[in-house]
């Protein structure tokens, strides 16, 4: 008798490219195990898994979070600029125009 398995997606996106891998892993597996099974760390040069930038359907999680069938693990990239600073610049440009 085989152990129960679940299917999850692991996703990473850049501005012009997106990687989505569907993996089948043992039930009770963690985010860390799904990322390893996806192979994205080997495939994407320079990819660093930051434990503070992970989510499941936009909800922050840790590497040790247990997964359920159908979950989508999202690897977030660092922000290129501070959103508050962007809003300040837009507001200043609106006032001067």
C-alpha cells in the first residue's frame, strides 16, 4: 500500500518570466520539501530562497509550513524600490504638474 500523496504548485515570477512547477509529494510535506522537489533552485541561476518571502495563495508562511493538496507555494522576489517612496514621487509630480 503506497503512502498518501498530494499535488502542489511552486511558483516564482520575474517581470518578464514565470516558472510554475507542479509536484507530487508525500502528504504532510512542508514548503521546504515542495521547493526542493520543484527543482527551481537548480534551474534558476541566482535564486535565493528567502524564508521571509514565501506564501501560499498570498498568505505568508514559513519553510516548515505543512502543505495541503492543491496549495500554491509562492516564492516572492525582493522589491526593487520602496512602495512608499514611489507614492511620494507620484504625489510630488502631481503637485508640480
